[in-house]
C-alpha cells in the first residue's frame, strides 16, 4: 500500500517544469535549497515558493503602495487610498477600514516612506492572522483520525486531498481516501488517481450513491483495518442550497454513529480568488458541518486571498494550509508572517 | 446571486425615495453608501468608482421630471447605470460561421468549464438542433477527460474518443478534423484550467486558438470571484481575445460583483449564466432584468417567461373559471402546488417578485419551503377523488387514514383543509366583487400574482414596495398566506389573499397576452 513511491516519483520528475511555471516571470529560478530537517527529497524552501507564488499578486498592491506613498504624509487622503488598495486585495470594506484605523492611530500625519508603510501594513495584517495560523494537528492516538473536506464547487477539494494524502503518507501514516463526491462526473476517478499517486488507499462507492452511507462504511472499514488517517472528499456545494447542506449534515451525523468524536477535523477549502462570499461560506458550512479549519487554494494566480484577514477578524477559525499549484508538493502550512509580508509587498529574504 | 447587493442598495435608496426634496449632500451620502455596497458585493474598486461618478454626474445634470420625486429619479439613475455597466443589450452565442464552428472554453481551475461545456452542448443540441461534438483538451487534471465523456453521455452529446498521450493542440486538431468528416455543426473544446499568470499554459492556449480558429472563445468565470475577477478577465482577453463571458454559480449567494466588473472592464458581453448543477441550468443573461433584481424590483419578465414555458394554459384557464365560480376543490389546489414546484419552488418565485426579496429572511424563518409544498400535495393525493371534490366528507376516521397515507399528522391535514377553505372563501368573494374597500386591496394583491398574467396592470415598483411593507412585515403575513406552515401566525385579513396572489399565477394565459 505504501509502495506507491513510483507514482510519487513521477511527480518529482515534473518538478523543474513546475518550478518554471510557478516562478513564471521571475528572471532566475529559485535555488533548490533543501529544507534543513525535512526528508532529503523536499523541494525548495516553502518561503521561496510562497513569495514567488504571491509575488505577482503582491507587486500589484506593492506597486500601488509605492505610487501612493513615495513622498507623502500619512494623511486622510492617503489613508483613503490605502484603504482602497486593501479592498482591492479582497480584504473587504470592514477589514480594510479596521487596518486603516490601526495604521492611522500610530502614524497619522507623520512622514512615511514606502518601506514604513509596507512594514506597518504587514505588521497589522500579521497581527490579525497570527492567532489563526495553526497547523492541522492529527492526533496519533485517534485512529482513524477522520478529516472531512468540504467546500463550494471548484474550490479545489479533491486536489487538496491529494496533497494532504502525500503529506500524511510521507509522515508514515496509513491513509484512506474516501471518494465522497458521488455526484460530479469522474470525481471518483480523479480521487483514485491521487490515491495511486500518493500511495493512499481509495475507498469508493458507486457514482450517485448516498455519500452518508459511504461515510459510514468507510469509517467502519478504516477502523477495522487500522488506518491512521481517513480523508473524506465531498461533492462541491453552494452554501445557500439548503438540500445539499442537509445532505452534508447527514454525512456528519452518520460519521458520529461510528465514532461520536468524528469527524475529528472539518476542513473548508476556499479558492483564493473568492471575494467577500467567503464570509458566507465559512458561516454556513460552519453551521452545517462544524468547520474546524480552513485551507486556501490557488494562491499562484494574482488573487491575494485578502479575505483571510476579514475571516480572521470575524470567525477566528484556524487557517491550516495554502496551496500554490497543482502538484502534491505545492502545499504548505499557513504562515501569518509570510502571508502578511506577501500581501504588503514586502520581498522575501531569499 | 445579487440578493445581498440588492438588500443593501434598496436599503440605501429607500431612504431617498420617500422624500420630497433632496439636497446635494443627501445624494452624496447615498452615493457613498452605494459605493460601499458595491465594494462589499465584490465589485471592482475602479468599476465602483466609475459607477458612482456616472450616477453623480447624471444626477447633477438630470432633468427634473415633474411627476417624479427626486428620490425616485436617483433610483432610476442607479438602475440605468447598472444596466449600462452590465452591458445594455442581451447577447447570445454567435455561431454564424462555416461549420464546424469551434467554441473554446477557457478559465481558471475550478471555474466550471467542463460542466458549462456540457450544458452549452445540451442547449445547442436540444434547442437549436445542432450536431455537437465535445472534446476535452485537459490532459492535466486527473480524470478531466473522463468527466467530459461522462457528461457527454448524460446529455446525449458525442465526445471525441480519448486517446492517451495526445497533447491539447493535437486533440483540438483531431476534434475539428473528425467534425469535418462526420458533419458536425459545432465543436466545443474544453481546455485545462489555468491561472492567467502561468505563462507556458497561456502560450499553449494561444496555440490551441491558432490551431482551432474558434469562432467563440468563452471565458468561464465563477460568480463568487472577488476583486481579482478583473485581472483575470483582462489577461485572458489580452492573450486570446475572449468573445464572451459565461458566469457560473450564479445560484450561489455571491453578490454578482464579478459580473458587473468583468463586463465593465473588458467590454465583453456576458453571454450565459450557470444557475445550478443540473445540465439544463443554463440561462441567457439579460442586463435589464438583472438590474431590476439587484434593485429589488423583482424580475417579473423572467417569471412570466418561466411561467409561459411551464404552465399548462388550458388547465390554468379551467382553474380560473372554477375559481370565478367559487368552486375551487382540492384537485385544483394540488395543480396549483404542482405549478409552484415547476416554477422553481416557492423560493424561486418569491425571489423574482417585486419588493419581496427583502422579506426572504422572514419567509425562511417561518419555515416555508418546498418540502412543505410537496407534503401538501402528498396529503391531497392520499385522498379519494370524492374527498378531493368535496372535502366536507372528511371526518375524523378519513382524516386519520389520509394522514397515515401521507405520512403526516392529522393536524397537518386539518391545516391544509383550513387553508383550502380560506382560499375558496376568498376566491368566491373575489369572483363577485371588483375593487373597493378590502376587495380593492385584494385586487391589488392579486395584481402581484395577476400582474404576471391575470390581466390587471402590474403595479409600479413603488406601489409594490408599499404593498410589501404593509402586508409583508407585520407578523410575516406573506408566510401566513402560504399553505399549511407549521405554527404560522393566525392569518389576518391581509394574509389571506397572499396565496391567491400566488395562485393567480394559474390565471396566467401566456398566449393571450402576447
């Protein structure tokens, strides 16, 4: 079952091409620095990946900040424009206003250089995000540790599960992936390919089957066969569709029949391009499925994912992971400092 | 989509409409709130700015129309600006070229390209009788090609057989070649999702374009997209020259900002919108109607069209006749309920009614949902024909039997019967009286339903607003009027006519009106 490293290797082979793509317009590819303690196969440091991925987005905002602040006082008009720039990063009016006020409190009327502004902005964003930057803690004592993955259609649930599977398998855990998206055409095949790539076990039912029934079977089987982690995919659903949310609630209910504490984690996958609708997604998926943490995908575009600041302000749910590409390695724990620096257009160190 | 923008904007504008005179400061304050509402709805910052400026300028130079209050004038200006921003004219797919016409779908990962490709194929095959071939050029995402093949089987449209190892450009060529040989009218090319900053993939997309020479290049974009929507649309357009936009997940509670922004920035029309997961959940995009919906004016035109497509005119005419004579039995009620279901359920209808959007929360809170409608139909179908014609024969033991048959409690049966009796009473009264006194109000209420068809002139948005306020807010009158809500507040005189208002739908005769 874990012998699927050949499949994993295929991914590794792709890496140079991937890096080229990821780093897109960057003049020179990032040096491949092995992470100090991680297994030797690990890709360049996470920070370089994130900043290169985010650099395109942050330059857009960064540029705006340069233009605005090169030789100006931090007066009301400047702050207005800063607020607008934050809104353009998807922070939303409320969070943008809060950040603006925080900046105004300390520095109003002072001369401020571009670097000062970026620094202050990064600090403020980081302050908002630090409390929510928590890794997903998989308790080894709980077996199987059941993770339910939910989100709207096309947010990247299945890909995220593929990445999670790679992580857990690399950690030496016995992993089951449950193909709970029985609705979308070929969703089961898609997860099956991820299972084969990562060496996880696929548990699938028939297309069109009741996902709750599958959840029950899968959890029972994972328990009997001694799996460490079970990750359950679900069909994408819009949070305002009551009947689909009821179906999700049933999946959760049924899992509890096997293990009253399950699902031990409920991961809501958010697309980085999502706007203020993310607030409604977190609220309603939270209500229905008891979301315990967030993952943000597709941060390799120009989207800035600024809505995470608004989400932190309002819900304070942990942000576990972010995804910046399509292979299993384009995935890492969420770091408030890096993310804040990227949003404020502060360059990385390497 | 659009509800929340609608809530906010109509809130802001409400405060203006009631007033006789407006100062420049009033308008400014309102426009500031409009701007904020737009931003919260994910409208792009630049677009929001331009929008507000546009309205402000028009407001300053606006001619004073005597019969219109200044506040209403502002509402009209905002409405016009919305229509303008959304693109004025309706615009559909353009397939006027030598067959096979290639249609290429592009967009970000997860935007809904594959699903949309299948929906468009179905629409073209069924409505326009075109012979359509689909091909998936997505060799990247696991099982993407299989997904299109499965969808193709579902909608009865052929897909190009999957050959492992072929690149996207090769597949595009093969699809066109195959279509030429076998006489297909349209070839839909579904490409892999890509971010617009992914240079190699963008270059590949340009290659596909060069090879396939598509007549339509549709950018598929998620209606839930935030501020990035504009960059996205711009980059795709610059790179391959998008011919139109398809907005997906419009049935979500997203706020439609992406729609406003992408159209405004690229000047490319929104051609279609995806409104659900079913394969026929694809609609044309009508800027004027959407603007109405955003401003809470309802979308009666769409409702009428929907009704025309779904309601059996003959049956409807019969029902009207019966109602007029005060003979409205349970079979008729069941038909009415079935029609509500066909029109997209209570939620679907309510969302399109003028002024009612604001009451949505209250309606939801009262537990009015489509399950209830289904349950009521179940109760009726558990009755014998005789009982349906003459509900008075239903005594305790019969009621028990009916309740058991429908899987409900006897009190639910009682509720339904009571509801029916009230409706029948109201209808009888309506049959005799026309306007005047309470009946006049009833007439107006009927206007809400009948405005869609019953023959009375549709009230103006202002009147609707007033009605909604008067009837909708106290004690959830609207909800009370709907049949059999558990624990509904006791129906008052104004609540009663509500359901007939809906039932008035049945009176719609689409063919006569046209």
